[in-house]
């Protein structure tokens, strides 16, 4: 059996490891010339941590990540709306982890090389086309470093190549394109001292702007932490096209961010200092794509952001890709007919991720702060007078269940 995985990001590398754990070899083709520790922070909720722990990666994750203990939602004035324990402290069997995206990707890369061999990971291979014939798939790649082309044959091809997926574009050329809300997001990671207990997330704001803060690693000195921060602001109504692809993850200036971060007050940390002291500031449009009616076309299917790109709400994008990888690996291992396996994977995962895409457009669990902002834009004296506990709990807990990360779901696996 030959599995071609297009994309060496978190989803593609995780899929290769999941398949190997089931005795199935694959080869990963990544367009970038090398896989480096780029990016900023992400969260792995317990459901996705459990999947990585099952393939023997928890100790490695602990070496580069923070075990998140608590989440606090506030309005932009720093008034508390919701507080809850997370991960092990909430009774899950595995932790929630906050980690630098690039460090996670390098960890997965190294595990792929160790377990599948260096020859299974091909960098500098940009997919140009693929074709299905005689029960197999031929993929053609441009060799970006050496020049020329290379062909690879496999029994199936899995598109794990992200929100700008070449595989998706070939399968569904008229999918409607990127859907942009008008929100821009600025992100960075800054070493700071004394951010609460070093294991707490804070999400503040409301309908038009948001501030997200959480540590993703210990700092270079005792008592310091590498704090991931994100500032979101609606700058349009979404009626204009999103920034060009070349402008995604572009470097931004501190001056771009300061007028927006100045709207927030918090007793936990000085957000202005985090921005001004960041070694780099990156700008992203907050975009997704409309859900597809199907992912699978014969012996080709999609996974992760290539299948269901979603707004970054609820710490869920990377987690859903990891759940995709587990599901697809299970189906391929259990089914003698590969096309049937791909369709079974799609039947299980597509409806769930479609619902999450739609929930994230409405704010996901962060809808609780948006509802408070709508009802009390100038702050409040008592949160229960604005939004009662049961209503707040319904928003937050309901999302966890739909996304597959509720405690009852994770602990019974």
C-alpha cells in the first residue's frame, strides 16, 4: 500500500505517524524547502493530546509545551465573565497543552524521520498536478531547489496542504474561494515575567475586537514565560476580498497594533508591553472557506485545513486535523478497499467539522464574551445581571461537546 501525503504541516505529519502506528507506510511531500520552527502559539485540547499520547509523543510534547491549567474570559475592561479549569485540573485523563506551532511541527517532523526514515519526507516538492488511473494515483511535483519535476505513484493521495490547498483547488475549482469577515489578527510571542501562574489562558473582548493571551513555554530565566498574544480587530464588513495570499503572515509594525491593543485593560499583564517587546509581529486575515459537500473523489481526499479551514475560535483548528488523521488512519487500517475507507472517513468527519466551521463563525465558545459585549458594551457591576450562569455554561459547554472535546467524550476513549 502506498499513501501519498501532500503537505508537511501538523496534519500531514500527524497522519504519517498515525498510519505508521498501524503498520502502514506513507510518504510526505512538502512544498517548503525545509520544515522550521516558524509561527506562534496554538492550543491542543485534551482530545487531540490524547491522540498524540497514544502514539508515544506525550513526553516530547511536555518538553516543549505548557500544561494549561485554567481559562478566563473577560470583557475588554478586564471584568471576569467565565473561569474554568482545563486539562488535568478539570479531570481529563490527559493535559491541555499550549505550544509554539513551529516547535510542535518540528517535533512531528523528527518523529516522522525516526519512525518512517528520512526518505519518507520530501521537502521542496510543490504539487503541480495529479491523475487517477488503473486504480492508482500519479502525482507530479516541481522540485523547487534542484529544478525539474518528479512523479510519484500511490494507492491514494491525501491533501493535507492547508487553507490554500492545491489538492482542493484541483478537486473543487469553483469552491467559492476564501471567506473573509473583515477581521485582521496580529500575533506575536514575547518573554514576560509573572503572567499569573504561567499556566493560564485569558481571552478578552467582544464583538469587534479581542485579545488572547497564554504562555506557550518557560522563559530563559526563572519566573519568566514565553507568552503568545493575539489582537483581533474588525476593519471591514467582509464585502471586500481578503488580502492577497502573499500578504498572509506578513510582518507588521508595532504601530499597526497599538491603537487596537490600547482598548484593553487587564490586571494580569501589560498587553502594550507584550506588543512593543515582541521580536516580531505578524498579521493574518481571519478567513475560512464554505464547507464542501464532499472531500473524497475516487482515491483522493482532503484532511485538516485543506478540508475544513475554520476561524481560530475555541482552540480547535489543529485539534480537528489531529482527529481527522486518527479517523482516516483507522479506516485505512480496517478496510481492504481503499476507496471505501476514504468514504467512511468522510462520512464520519465531514458532518462534524462542518458544524464546527459554522459554530466558529458565530464565535464558538468565545460567543460568551461576544454576547456580554452586545448586552453590556460599557461593562457591568454583576455578570449574572447581564448573562446568567446557566446561559454562559450552555454556550461554553455546548461547543466542547460538538467539537468532540468534552470530558465525557475524551475520558471514555
